[in-house]
C-alpha cells in the first residue's frame, strides 16, 4: 500500500504555470499534490516516483551574484535585471554581448581569445575571487524567490569543461585540444582546476541558499544537431573523471545533480551516467523514448512525446497521455516530461498524465 494513495481531490487545480510551448493556453496546471513539488522531485530521484512531472514542479534559479549569469543574459532571481545590463565580462574576464533577438549572448566579436594552445593556460588565465562575491546579500534577497515549494535547481552556465574551454580558446582550438596528445595533459590539469573551482562555488551556493535549493543543473554542451563534437573515448578520457568529482561533491551536499548538454548525444549517454549525473534532458533530435527503454533505469530522462493529432479531442489527448505514461514511466524507473515537450501539455493531457502516474505509485 502506497504511503500516498491517489485521491480524486488531488485533481483540483491550485495554480497555473506558463507554458511557452502553448502561450495561447492558460498554462500548465498545478494540482493539489499530496506532498510538495520539491518532495516529489526528491522521491523521483530516489526511484520512488509519485507522479511523472510536467516541469511545473521545478524552479530555475540563476543568481546575478555569479557574473556568468549576467554575461550570458540568463538571470532568474527575485530582483529583475534590465535587459540593458546583460552582457559584459564573465568570471574569467571573457567578454560577452547580449543579443536580444535570440535571447542570449555571444562572445564579443574582435576580442582575441585568451590562448590558442592549452599549454599556455597557466600564464593566461586569471582565476576569479569567488569569495569576494556578495553571497550573503544574494541569499537574503532571494529567500522569498526560492521559498516556493518547488525543486529549485541553480543553473551553472558556461560549464566547467568543454564549454569553458571554448570560451578560452575558441571552438576550433578547443576541439583540437581535446584530441591533441601534446595538449592532453594541460587540458586535464585545467579541467582539474576548473572542477575544484566549481566545487567551491557549489559550497558557497549551498551555504547561501540552504534547503530551498534542491540541486544544480550544470551546462556543458557536447554536440551539434547531428553528432557529438568529439568521440565517446575522448569524453571518457578527458572529462568524465572531473564530472564525477563534481557530481560526487554535489551529492555530498545533499543536492541533486542534473546535466544540461545540448546536441545529438545518444552516443555519449553512458559517459553521462558514468560521470555521476542523476538526470539529463536530451534535446528533441535524440530518440528520448529509445534512450528511456535502454537507460531509464540508470538516469532520469526528459522524454518527448509525439505531437498531438491535429484537432485531437480532449479524450484523444487524455488517451495519448495515458499510453505515454504507461510505456515511459514507472515509479522505480521514473522519467519526466521533457523541457522541450511542452506542446502536448493541454489540460486534458496533463490531467490524464497526472492521474495515470499517481495511480501507479
């Protein structure tokens, strides 16, 4: 008998969360859950899922105290930052320009990269003084923002590994450095130091934001629309050991370890698992349903369902949600609706998805 058996009273909609994939709708429904959304996500990660999340249970937090969030134009916190203030230097002094039309930043054109050979990094990188950032003020000012009952994940942009190497060297030189035997040791030394830095940032975040912080979503893009940027073996040799160090540290602080890595990366999923990541939301160019069948017992995946048939009735939407849940979710092999799969999330679909998966627990 489940500790939280389904009760029809749960179907009361108590709130709605905007759904960018369906802006014409009222928003994704939040039901009268038997536990907080945060507790439900922790249960999911413990392989004791209570329902299949539709992403409304998760909060995104990107505090301006971390310079990269301002530089990349990706600040989500209590105090709203004017778009005119986006861009500028990240924590390593790399300059970025915010491009409003795409909603993100690019490295400032014409500014030379820090180095072109990884063997030069010790002479070219100035390491940030992360203890000089005003963590106490950020913690105080964001207490209300984070006290929302959700599983709040702090997003770490620019990455500690390949993405960061790109910002230092440029894409072409970074890609070469990943496979050049003459640069291999230098790259590993650099990744060891960036990983140590991020372990310290994790500690500062945990101390500043406390129990209202559920986990970390660490960005490190590994691929293009069609294929990974480097081989499975290169990823395993050059990055996975440092990933494991960081994820072990995140878990030791009682937080959840989520990876954001864009691109066609089906071939890299075992590296992500071995790197200690508890969850990953593949972009839609990946076969998320196939990945769930093969790896869903090892890592929590965001799954993309097929588009709803044109003109689908409410009953057809509900039937599709139920079929999707029955095949791609189980309490001991849980999954989430993909961040990229919001187009199916009508009220009828969400109601059926929640009801179906609640009855499984």
